[in-house]
């Protein structure tokens, strides 16, 4: 494998596309400093995947794109390509020519390509793995990297040897295997938790399954016997029902005849009742009108009294206001006298104040003269102070002369400054190094903390996965239970709905008509109206025989239905035809305590059935209890039937029916409807519950998948952090070593500064002369300060004198000020008194107006009182006339009540006869209903047992029934049975066996991975020792060859622990003591580094190698040695050198020159023929 060419376009200073072709041997790239030579090596590092822009001398990604210059636009992308000959298949691709490209756009988009096909950075790194070529391999030696190899830590030197040994790829395999092992171990822990939970669940469900199988066996035996018993009972009850139906038909014919007589008498009673009610309404209206008239008369009397009182009140107020007005006039005279007195005081005080103002002006003039003298003295004092300041300036001049003397120490100070700068440089380096130490330490701490934090998060996530798994099992168990309950309740609901659709529970004749599908048949009354549950017992008690009446379109349809029943001999039925129903007048519910309302108003039904509902229930009053019913019946508020909520019935004629009835066919229909409604709600609720649980289960499944993905991501991050922590620890160790060296250097420079400071003491003597002159000036300044102090005392004396004069005149001043204030006070009082005078004037006018108004009001009230007297006489006559009319109507009302009582007695006699017949009919109905209920129940039970085999019961039913009860007891003794447990157990068992298989597979994988890791570690150790031994011998050989017979060897830092060991380079120059490599000169360090690199090349030469000014620190002799050694390897490797050295250029096989257009900042390539 060898490098054919490099193509650069838009990278750094290479604005235009350039191609560098490389042949075998040594290729040198030359050019002046800053021409862009090193940018070629940066480009190669960059295309090989370098991610640190600092390593290619850039701050950020956009810095690698040509930024433009004079008349040259910036580029939008940077692109570098390597063309490699792979005919020897060193690279793991089955092609001869390979092109590796990296492209960066201004937008920040980074692209990697292999043979113009998109690839990943990882793909490029893996392509060159263990070939000796790469962004950090020993085949790419940039500026300063030679010395860095020598100053590298023992761990870094070991990594270079590992690169040569070709164990990086193996190490990656080991890291991947360790990650897989950690993941497998985590999976084993999770699966162990699941197996533990599943074992417990399996044992529990297994017991439930055994119990369910026993339950099914007993249930089958019970159902078979029960079906035989029910079929025998059905046969017996059907014969009894036919006999009862004949009796019922005869009784119903007799009752219909009596009912006609009853309705005729009822109609007469109704007419009398209506007349009485109309009369009662007239009496109530007239009575109310008479009461209202009485109220009007009472109001007139009350108004008369009020007006009389108000007239008296006006008269009292008139007397009071006249008295107040008289007193106010007296106050007016007094206030005028007070104002006159204050005006005199104001005049006297004003004259006195004018006299005092003249004397005050003279005093002010005297004080101003004294102030002028004081100002002149202060001016003289300030001039002397200015002279003192001038002398102070002279004193400072002498001090300055002393400072000028120190300038003679310029040469010494110059040297000290130079040394101090050197110290500052050391301090800067130490400070910078300390910042690096602090930064690295902080970063190391943060990474370590982050690593530990990730460890805790990983554990928390694993616990979370376990908890989610438990929650999923719990929700799944709940779903199975809900599904079982849903199916069970839905089956019940479907059976009941089927019974309702088949009209089971209705009388035989009714059922036949409803199932026949005859046109014009609307349905049974009980099915077409909605009776609230609260009123079911009341309605059933009131119209037991009518609930199953069939509503039909007209009388023709009713006739058609009756003929159908006769032809089929299918029993009897009652019909309600829209065209034959006759409804009376609308009955209103009385508004009294305990009354609920008219029954027809309490039901819910379509409007088309309103006439039917009114016909059956329009005259039925529903009340709360028996006491209310009796009270209403006795008070004759309601003339129809009355029924209580609990089912007691009072007829309009006073018959009372009550007690506890056996369950009738109608009540069974009611119960069935309620049960259907209840089960529908339960099924709906269970459906919602199941969907909710299913949603929760799906949510938990998503959470499980998401958490597992997060855990995998976190595992990768954890491994990356571990490597970062390791690297930072090594960096911290190197920085601390560097700090010690810098501190030592700074101490040496500090000693040199102290020596120079001894010379400075010689110049201190020159300061004495200047100091003497300074003392003379200070003496003059002291005398001047004394004079200033005396003048200052004179000024203070004048100030005191002025202050004394001001104090003497202060009493007169105060008297003047008091008089001035007194005048203001008199003026304020005068102003106030005048304001009060005005207010009193306003008050007098107000009182006069009020007196006038009172006179007018009194006259108006007297007129209204006369009008009220006349109204009272007229209204009183009307009241007496209306009272006589009411008395006449009440007499007629009493006559009607007596007539109505006679009619009620007549109706009750007929009703008693009907009651007797109805009682007989009710007894037969009860017998029939019980039989029908029994038959329907048996049919329901048989329908439920349709799949069971019937066991014929020929003997005693009692014996068979006892056997059935024993089977029921045995089934009940099993307690709660989970029938789904049989299938669930099989499902859990299969899942348990599957999970066990998975665990065994994971254990097998764990074992295989451990063996693989051990095998890899053995390979790494074997390859490392092989490379170490060979490179050690090569290094000794190279030191002898190019370091003038010096001794060189490699040494392991920790022989006991190969994983953690480092490798140190040890060199002993001939005729010199053994010393640390860090103390060697720059040239010596470079030669040692070259020897080490050559030793690696002897073991494993890189296909192509880049050196950037590797010989910069070498003299001519050592440069020739280096080139000779490189020549020895040209048959195994290509060498591309960036150099300034003429010796290197002479020995090169190919030469490229690089120039720079400074205005544009663009580099260009010139090929030089050798």
C-alpha cells in the first residue's frame, strides 16, 4: 500500500484545487515561513478524521475553509482527498484504488466519503486501524511532536508501541465484548427477577386451574340434573295454567257488565261535582274581592289619621322656626360690634410697626460696615497662604532632585527589570499551568462525578425497568380479570335482551299477538311507556290488569287480533284502540303536602300515546303514604283513585286495597328491564375499564422499550466517560511535573535580582545634600505659618464682635417680629369674623324660606283630608252590598253537597259488587301470574342450560331436587373460581419455559464472552510483549547507530500488572552520566525521538509517513544521519517531509515548493525537478 496523491480544495490557504503526486522514496515540501507548508499536513490529519481543531491550528470548524482576500471571494466548502494504492490489500477492501474524502460546508455540514460513497468517521478510522496510519499514529509527526514524544507519559509511549503491535483493533473487540458482557449480565439480573415473579404467579394460577377443572366437572353434573327437573316441572305447570285461564275469562265477562253500570252513575256524580266546584270558585273570587274592598276602606281611615298628624307637625315647626329667626337677629347685632373692635386694633398695631422698621434699617447698615473690615482681613490671610503654597512647590523641587539622582542607577535597574520580566514570564507560565491544572482537575472531578452519576442513573434505570415489568404483569392480570367479568356480564345481558325481544313474561295471549307481527299493533302498554322505578309499585297496584294491554291503531286492528287468538286458541288479551278510547276532562293535581301528582304526568312516553296514558292514569293521584291518601279521600279534594308509592290503593268511592303481593308477571318485566339497564351500564363500565387497562399496558410497554434504549445509550456514555477520566488523570500528573520545573527556574532568577539590588544602596548618600536644602525651605514655611495663625485670630475676633452686636439688637428685633405677627393674627381674626357674619346672613334667609313653605304645605294637607272623607262614605256602601251576594251563593253550595253525598252512596253500592268480582279475579290472576312466572323462570333456566344434556327424572321430584342442592353446596364450597385460570396456567407455563430457555441462552452467552475476553487479553499481552521486545532491541541498536554509540533501552514501569504498566525511554550518552531525558538539549531530544521512531519502523514500517520539520533542532551531522536512516526504509515506506534543511532537500527524490500571495492569503504549489 502506498499514497499516490493528495487533492486539496478550499482548505485553509489553498483556495484553488491542488494535486500533490507522491512517488516512492523521500518527498520534501519546502517554502518560506508562513507560506502554508504545514497546512498540507493539517489537511492530511483532517481527512484522516482529526476532530480537535486545535491540533490542526484552528479555533473552530469554519477556520479550515478559505476565508478570502483582496479580490478573492471566500470559499463555501473545504475538501481534501487521499488517493491510495491498495493493490497489496493492506486495507480491508477488495479494490486496487481507494479514495478517502472529507468535505466541510460553511453551514457546518461534515461529510466523509470512501470512493465518493458516503461513509462515517468510524468507517475511516476502522479502515486504517493497525496499519500505522491515522490521525494520532506514529506515521504523522507534526511540528513540535518530536519533543512531545520524548516528554510523553509512560502510558502514551506504551500506546505508541501498541499501535505498532497492531492490537488496537483487538482492544476495540475487547471493549465491545466487555460492553456485551455487561449488557448480558444486566439481562440475566432482569430475567432472574422476572423468573422469580413468574414462579410465584405460576404456582398461584396452577392451584386456581385445578380448582376450575373440579368446578367444571361438578357444574356439568349439576346442569344435566337441573335440566331434567326443570323439564318435568314445566310440563306440570303448563296443565295448571290452562285450567286457570278458563276461570279468568268467565270472571272478566261479569265484571265488564257491572263496570258499565258503575260508569253511568259515575257520570251523574261528576256533573254534580263540576257544578259545586264552579260555585265554589265564584264564592272564592267574590270573597277575595270583598276582602280587597275592606282593605281599601281601612287604608282611607289610616290616611286620614296620617294627614291630621302631619298638619299638627307643621304647626309645631312653624312656632320653632319663628323663635329661631328672632334669636338670630340678636346675634347679628353682637357680631357687628366685634368686627368694629378688631378694625380699631388693626390700625393701632400697624402704626407701631412702621416706627420699628426705621430703627431696624439703621442697625443693618452698621453690621454691613463691620462685615467689610472682616473681609479685608480674610483677603490678607489668603495671600499669605498662597505664598506658603509656593514654598511647598520649592520643597517638592528639592525632593525631585533626590529622585533625579536615582536615575544614575539606570543600568542596574535595567538589568533588574529584564530579570523581573523573566520572572513575570515564569509567573505567567506557572499561572497558566496552574489554570491548566485547575481546569484539568476540575474537568477530571466533573467527569469523575459525571461517571459516578451515570453509574447511579444506570442502577436507577435498571430498577425502573424491573418496576415497569412488575407493573406490566399487574396490569395484564387486571386485564384478564376485567375481560372475564365483561364476558360473563355480556352473556347475562344478551340472554335477558333475547327474553325481552321474545316478549317472555307476558300473558300467553299477549305474547302471541306481539310475536305475530300483525300490522297496526303498537305493542304492550308496559313496553311503550317509561315508568320511573320509584312509581313502579304504585302503577302496578293501580292498574295490574292494564299493564299488559295491547295498544293498537284502531278498533279494526283489535278485532283482527281477537280473531287471531280465537283461531289459534292462544288465550285472551285486552286492547286499547286509539279510535275507541274516551278520556274525560283533564284532572289537575291538588297542591297539598304529601301529593306527588297525577300518575299520567309522572310517566315518560311518546306524544302519540298521550290519550292512552290519560285514559288509564289520567284520574289516578299518586301520594307519598297512606296517611296522605286517607286525608285526601276524606276531604273530597280528589274524586278519582289514589295510590301510594308503596302500592296501597284507595278507590274514588273509598275502597282500600293493600298488603304485600307475590311477584307478578308485570313486576318480573319491570325487574328484567331494570336488570338489562343495570347490566348495560356494567358492560359499558367494564368495556371502558378494559380499554383503560389496555392503554396503560401499551403505555408501560412503550416506557419499557424507551427505558431500555436509554440504558444502552447510558452504557455507551459511561464507557466514554471512563476513558476521559483516565486521560485527564494522566494529563493532570504531567502538568504537576511541569509546575515543579517552572517554580525552580523562577527561584534562580529571583537570586540574580537580589544581587543587583545591593548596588542601589551606594546611591543613597547623594540624597543627603538635597535633603538639607529641603530643611531650609521648611524653616521659612514654619515662620510664615506663625504669621498666618496671628492673622487668623484677628479675623475670629471680628467675627465675635459682629455676633455680639447682633445679640444686643436681638430683643428689639424680636419685638419688631412679634408686632408683625400680631398684625397678621388680628387680620386673620377679622377675616374669620366677616365670614361668620356672611354665614349667619345665609342662615337667616334659609329660615325665612322654610317658614313660607310650611304655610303652603299646611293648606295642601287640609284639602286632601276633605277628599278622603267623601271617598270613605262611597266605598263603605259597596262593601255591604257585596257581602249579601256571597251569603246567597254559599247557601246554594250547601244544597249541592247534600245532593252529591246521595249519589256517592249509590255509586259505592255498585262498586262493592265489582270489588267482590275483582277479588275473585285477582286471586285467579295471582295464581296465573305465579304459574306464568314459574313457567317463564323455567324457560329462562332451560335456555341457560341449552347446551347441557338432559337427565330424565321419572321418580320423585323431591329426591332429585335434594340431590341438586347437594351438588350446589359442593360447588359453593369451592369458593371463588377463576375459569380463565386453565388457559392462563397453560399460557404462563409456556411463557415460563420460554423465559427459562432465554436465561440458559444468556448464561451460555456470558460464559462465551468471558472466554472471548480472556482470549483477547492473552492475544494483547502476547502481541505487546513481542512488539516491546523487538522495539527495545531496535531502540538500543538505533541509539548506537545515530547517537554515537549511546545506550538506549525501554523499561516497563509495572512488570506485575501489564494492563496498567507504562513504558519509559532510558538513554545514556557515551562518556556522560545517565540523566533524565527532559534535561537533554533540543537536538539530543530530537535524535532520541528519531531513534525511537526508527526502532518502531524496524518492527513495523508505516506505508507512508509525514514529518514536519523533524530535523529543525538537528545540526548538519545529525541531519545526515537521519536522512541515511530514512533512505534505508524507502523500500518499505514513503516519506513526506516538510523542511527548511538544505541537506534534506539534497537527499530528496521529489521536491515541491509552496509560495504565498500575501495580499490574498493564498498558497500555491510549484513542482521542482530533481
